[in-house]
C-alpha cells in the first residue's frame, strides 16, 4: 500500500513538471519559425497575374505564360520576329464544316484527316470500280456504223495542242497530289521513309511548277471550246435518255454531247478555275493577300475538295477518250475521224457538215499551206 501511494505521488510530480515545461517549448518553437524582422509575405496568386507576378507569388508556376500562348490567337503576344502573325503561336477557336469547335489548326486537321482524305479517296476508288464494271459489261462503244474511208476534221492542230498541254499538266498535278495525299498509306511502307521523303519533295516541287502551266492551258482550253459547249435543247434529250449508253444506239448530239458539256462546265470551268484560284493562293502568287494561316487552311480545303471532284469527272472523260469509245483517242491524236464515226457518235454534227453549215476541213492542210516548189514549175 505504501508503494502504491509512492508511485502515485511520483506520477503527479512528473505531470506538473511537464505542464510547466510545455509553454516554454511552445514559445521556443514559435520563435524558431517566426519570419525575420522586416519580412513582408508575398501576395496570394491571382487569376489575372502576369508571368512575372506569378513568379513571385508561386515560383515555378508558368501558367500565365502558357495561358497567353494558348490565347495568342485572340490577343497577339509580343515578338521581335517578322511576319503578319508573329505574335500568334496558337490560332483562335473556330469550327470549320465537319470539325469540332477547336483551334483553327486543329479544326483544319480534322477536316483533312476525317473528311477529305477518307471520303475523297473512297470516291475515287468507287469511280474507278464503276468504270471498270461498265467496261466489262458494255465493252468499247462504237463500231456499229460502217466506215466510209472519207475523213472529217474533228480537232484542229491548235485544239489538240491546247488539249494535250492541259492534259499533261493535269496528269502531273493529279499524280503528285495523290501521292502527297495518300502516299503515306501505300507508298511509304514499300519505299521507306528516306526514299518516300525525297519522292514527295520532288513531286511537291513539280506540283507547284505545273500549277501555273495548268492555269494558262486551262484558260486556253476554255476559250477554244466554249462556243461548241453552249447548252442546247438537244442536250436535254440526251440527258433524259442517258446518252443511249445503256441502250443499243446513241442519242444524236452536236459536236459535243451533253455528257462532254457537263465535264466542260463542271470540270473545266467550275472546278478547274476553283482549283486554279485556290492553288495560286497556296503558291502565294496572287498580289495583295496577307497569306495568313487561316487563309491558307481555307484555300487548302477548297483546293483539295475541288481537285477530288475534278479528278472524278476527268476519270470519266479519260475513260471515254481511251478504252471506252472506239477511235476516240485517235481523233485527238490525228484530229481526223471517219464519216461513219461522226454519224454514230455525233449525228447532229455530221448532219451540219453534210448540209454545208460546218466545213469538213476547218484548218488548212499541210500540203496546201506550203508554197509551190519553183523547180517544179519548169
């Protein structure tokens, strides 16, 4: 019992001693963490702080800087670099047709990668397959009217020169454009990165050089053939009967039928000049334009869509001018067609020639254009 009271007394003594020492320890700890004399605490960070202010309130937090970078499309920053958009690192928010509301660069990427490339490529493949099915089901058109051996001039030398110049430029532009758009899917795995890189660089350069040639030749083609491509009432009849392509006989037409006029006005005029105009913007050849990133993105989308549609129309034109119709390619090579060919494919044109309304030979033959040999006169 005596030991119990002794232990209790010792415990009470220890508790009193700890209670007296606690204020002294707290005071010592407070004195240890107290700021030095004259110290002023920095201001708390604010949402509208500049990067310099944030570096003082929260060193290492560069959120204001990156926020300004992201919003530089709406409020341009400060830069010593030259250029119209020197203070814009990320473009402003926009929504192009087919894209989400996002920055302009990302919106352009979405339109290109999610719409133009997959749907444009699919449209081209569908067109090629449709032409192949038509060929294997119908074969080469023509040959039902016997040839007479008498020739009619269908295209003059100037018309053929204009056509082939434009066709050569178009072929180079189409091949280079297809490689730049789709080459990474089917050429890159075969050629490898290095060779594919050199190929696309060379084709891009050729694309830019062939563009102005295509523009000039397209204008010449339009001015050369526009008169014979004006719509007439016979074109409506041709369209309603599908040109007779799915029957045994073709629908009578003038020098160019309604299908060829659709290619002329839709492919050459509308899409052709749209491709040329947007291409000149992309090549930065038109004076007075700022050529900002947004301008170039819009020009590229217009250029790509118009080029895809133009290639679809011209695929049909190329098909009918080569394997689709007998002697059509020969007509553009030599300029001459047989009377039987003219009667079968362009009967109204042939009737005008027989009536004397249109000359059968519009250009001067080479033999008649040469001066007589003086020696032959003696």
